[in-house]
């Protein structure tokens, strides 16, 4: 179970004719004949009244198909022998749903569902590649929203001040949608921003990271909201306040980027010292008042009601024991344990709120949980690298990584104490 995922190759074709639009992912691309065969077997199944959603190859690889709005087909091809079948299927279905929403975010639904010129669509889709590659690589540590469909947060001690600043900044630009992010995680946002669909918040955060990686200090980017406004574009104004600190605003035709830049200078300059102090905390998602136990290697905490999450890895303890997994491996283990838990034991609320264009194919969930007469609330797993413990309450889901030296009987106590401490101090 706890094995790293292999590289994934993404194929995009027109659903009606099977014309390839683009391929992304693995360095060694599949031959055109193989792409044609993958499309052909799906079309053959459709002609026989069978929906082909996934299959496993002889070598243990996984292929997943998704058709969106009867217009675009996405195919994900993953490598061999990487995790159990259901875990990999869940991850790939989630990936294809994210890719589709990413394409809608950038191009709008009309451009994808009413294809008049295939060559033009191929050209237009190139502007999605940066964001698609980010979703495929999943390379940024501490960003789990693409998998959980919950917004990645950082809880700073100056949260009240940052919240007031973001609200005031949005009002000064005649907008009700704004957020401030540190190292790709949301630190504060307006109330209307949180009313966006959780997947939209996650994708907008990913777009902000992609724009920040381009090196631009400010930009004016048209976006479509996959669920809220898939056919009418809004403007995303994004500004770099400091390296690692970005603020963005969703707005209509006004204000101009020039006027917005002047407001940014006037409004945020007095707060630069506060922003520097927040950045000095680094990527640790919790305020200093929350002291985690030394034996907590990493955690992922999800608020099931607000669809927000915080996650961190305690790197200062990893170097003390060569037997402990590395920082990068801890992040990978958190992802894998999350998938393990939600495909077997815990509830995935996002499945019920998935957009209709994606269908419910991800709903072919692990029937392992059907063997229970109740809803499991806790689970644990002992691997060769660490021990993992999951805890579910009506409001939260907590996933912990701990060293093998921690007694198994103590895992429940550690998880309960950790959850209680974080919620009591931060109100998360």
C-alpha cells in the first residue's frame, strides 16, 4: 500500500471522433497506435452499452477513462505495481476531474463542449499546460488540496489582522472575493471567497501558484468558475507582495490592473513588516502556540464542514534518526494513508458534491466498507517505515504519521490529544 505512485501520462481526445488534442506527463509518450487502441476499446464498449471506466494491465498498470460533457475524453495511464487497484483508481479519477475543471477554469465550458475547429482548440489548450503539469507532478510539498478537494490553509498567529486586511483590500477594489496566500497556502480570505465551491478554491490556489512560478509581479488573468460560472469569465488579479506572499482578487471589468496596482502599493506597504513576520514562520501550517508531540512526524487535519485543511511535517525531528522517513517521503506517506483511509473506512463528502459533468465514476468506491454494519471512526496501519492513525469525528478527519517506536495501543491517545489541542487553540 505505502508505495510511491509511478509517473502518470495524460491523454486528451475529442469524445466523438477520437482526435488527439494533447498528451502530458511521462517523458516517453505512448505511440499513436496505442492511443488509438485506448480510444477504440472505449468506443467499442459504448457501442455495446457498456461504460468502460478503468482497467488493469497484465503488468499491474492502471488505465482510467472519463468523458466530460460528451465532448472531451481524458485518459490517465499509470505505471505498474504502485499501490492497490482501488487506491490508484481513486487517485486517477480525482486527477482527471481536476484536469477537466482546470480546462474549464482557463478556457470556459463553451470552448470545450462546442468544438468547431479542432486545430484551434489544440492551440488554445496550450495555455492550460502549466496548470495541468502542476496537477500531474504534485511536486509541491504540503499542498494536498488536489487530492482532498479541501483548501490548504496556514494558520498564523496574526490571523485576525490578516483577515481584516484582506477584507479591506477587497472593498477598496469593489470586490467581495479576495484571498492572501503564503507559500501557496491560504492565510486569509473574504467570506464570499469561501462560498465558492471547494474545487474552485483549490484550483484558484493552484493557478495562483502557477502564476507565481512564472515570476510575474502582477497579472490580470481571465478565469471561468467550473461550477459557479463555467460560461462567463471573471478577472483574477494577482499580486506578489513579497516572495512567497501573494494576494488575489476576483472581479469584473473594473478596476483596471493599473488602478489595482496603485491600491496594492498604498494598502499593503504599511503591512510589509507583518507579512515578513508571517513568512518567517515558514511553511509550518500551525501557529507557535500549538506545540505538537515530538513523536508526531506529520499530520493532515481536515475540517469536514468548511472543507479546509492544514498539514505539516515536523522536519526538526526527522534528522535525529536515520531510520525515520525523509521529509519528502512523509508527505508522500500522508497522501497514501489518506487514500487508504477514504477508500476503505472514512467518508468522502466531496464525492456527493462532485460536479455533474464529471459524472459519478469515482463513486465506484471500495466495497470493503460494506462489510461493516457501522461507519468506522478510527483506523490504523503499521508499515515498515512508520505507524499511521486516522480519526474521524462529525467535524474533522485527522491523519497522523508516527515512528515505529510508539506503542500501537498509544496511537488513539496521541491522535485524540493532538486533535483536541489544535482545535482548542486555533478554533479550526
